[in-house]
């Protein structure tokens, strides 16, 4: 089943985000290689594709996992969690409708 994982950034966590980004992307690329990643990306803190020093307010990942518990375990092991970038992570079952 698909799950939407929404990580919320801590205030002023851009430096930690940038430092942990290679490890974070490595995990996402592993999901992609397994054919389990639908989409992933950051949520800019301002209305701009490149927010500069304003940074990000979080990230969204939609991926396939065996269960809600498996999605939670995967999210809990994210380098952004370990680095203190995310102050909260929400996970929701997701049903993709479009594109088909």
C-alpha cells in the first residue's frame, strides 16, 4: 500500500538539513531503485522553488510499504530525524488516483 509521509522541519534547521541531505537522498534513491517511490520533495518555506536562506518547512514522501508500521519504521530511521531537522512526522495511508 502507498503511504504519504510528511516531515515538518524545526525552525532554523537549514544547516542540519543540508548536512544530512546526502544520506536522506540515499534512502530515497534506494526506494526508487526498488520501484517503491512515487514522489518525494521538500516544501519550501516561501513561495519559491529556491527559498535560499528561508529554507524549508518540511518534506513529502509518497512510497509503497508493506504496512503503516513499516512506513513508520522507515520514517523513524530517516537521517533528517536523527539530525533534528524534523520535529514531527505524520504518516497517512494514501490512495493514488491520478495519473493512472
